[in-house]
C-alpha cells in the first residue's frame, strides 16, 4: 500500500510539473508572438500555433484585426505576410 501511495504521489508531482512546463511554454509563446525581435512571419506562425488556426488568405477578413492586436503587427504587415505566402504558393 505504501508503494502505491508513492506511485500516486510521483504521478501527481509529474502531472503538476508537466502542467507548469506547459504554462511556461504558453506564456513564452504569448510574449514571442508580440515581440519586436521576431519577424512578422514568425509572429504570425506563433499566433497560428497558439490558436490552432491559419492566417486567412482574404485581406479583408474580420479576424485580421484581432491578429493585429495580439501580435502587435500593423494590418499592412499582416497583408504583406499574406502576399508573401500567396506568392510562395503561386507557380
């Protein structure tokens, strides 16, 4: 019984450690997504990963305002990311 208690405690400690690590990684990603040290493309990729969404292709999409606020990028910078991505796909 004592061994089982240790296993449960170890599991709880491991789960808590993983939770804290995930929280730290998320906080770092949130800071990175609006860091001026990151390129607009990198900030958009971080935003996409955090929100599990792709940046829309339409330049007038309503979510771009929110992406702009969360990444600290101007709409013109987001439009440039969209343009570069479209150019990379085009033959």
